[in-house]
C-alpha cells in the first residue's frame, strides 16, 4: 500500500497517520512493525518517523499464512465479484463456508485456497459474512488482513447490508412486520438456538413477496446477526422455514431450509465505491412455486 503525504498530515508520526487516517487496527500495526516493512521514499523507517509533505509512505504487510489444517482444493466456484481486496462467491446449499474439525475439506474456504493457488494469489481466506451450510447465496470474503479488518469494522457498524429470501410454512397474516425477540443457545444443545429472555437482542424485518397455497415467500432484512436468527425467529412465530426440520419445518417439498442470501451491498474498503450484488433464487426454491 502506498500513500503520498500532503500538508494536512505534516508532522504526524507514521503510527498515528496509519491509525487515524488509514484505519489500521492495533493488531495490524503490530504485524507491520514486527514482520512487514515501512518505507519513506524507499528508505526503511520506524512508526515514530515524523511525516513531511511529499513523502511517499509505503507499507508491506507480513506474508499471509495458511493454517496447517487448511486443504487447498480445486472447486467449481461461482465468483460474482473480485478485485485485489475482496472476493464474493455465490454459495450453493449443502456446502459449508469454512472447515471444521470433523469436516476439513469440501468447503468454500478450501475452494478459495485452491483458486488462489491456481492464480498465484498470495493470500489466505478471511470470511466476512458467513452462511450456514444449507443457506445459499452471496458470501463476502476479504483477501487480506487489512481489508478484512476494515470490512469487519463496517459489519459491526451495520454498514454491510444483506437481504434474504425465505419460503416459510403457512400464510403470514401481515404483509410486513418485525420480529424482535432475544436469541440464546438452547439448553442441552451446542447447535440449536431459541428465543429466550436471557439471550442477545435479535431483530428481523420482513415483507411478504408472494403467497402460495402452503407457503409464503418473504423478503428479509436483518437488523442484528445472531446465529440461526431467521430460522429461529420464523419458527418462534409458528411459520418455520420450509425444509428446516431442526426448527419444526417439513421436508416434504425441499430437503434443506429454504433460505437464500440474494442481495449484498457494501462500501469498498479502499475505493469507497458502493458495491451492490444480487443472486437469483436457486432451482430447489424455484421448484416450490
């Protein structure tokens, strides 16, 4: 990364400039100091260097390390957007986002690493917006630790927008509404969540798009991002997602919970361009129509 210093930043230490103007986290700054490079006009400097007008500040980050357990795999990924900092994948249902102890392969992360190796991209996988194994749709991944840090901050501030479409059982009486109910772990389970007073705040906004004989297609905007939030909330109001047998849905018409992240919008961490992407409903959800 390179920046030309102007009069506004004269006299600032490199450390303060990177933290205040380039939004370096403490962790990233430490990494650069310990394993990266800091150059002013091609000459190595410390973070205490006082900037002068016309200085060219160049930062080299430590080399990305791929975890020992991460297996690189060749995979047919549907990449809908890519640049030097981010990559967006349209994930099919039935594939996990990242590996787990008992399932170290076959995930989007494994496929991304294989893609990086094939195209000589020297990064590892930094997932920004994770999706459940059986949720399909748009998935945002940062290519390196700096873009990941900036996008994670944006996500916590609610600046990364995702919209979902879900087919829920029954006929919702309201055309639109908000489900405001705290979510916590279900006692005795490490997977299931439930609405519980002791849980964390969880808010889901929805609007009916179409009513079918046995199901309702809803458009969903999350205000918070709790684990299984959409699934738990619609089960709570007695309209579980079609196919979601974990939360009371029937698998007669679809074999996975009918949930798709169809829209993703975010401000690019460096160019500041507002990027909006959309994905069509997958075939198994279309068949329910």
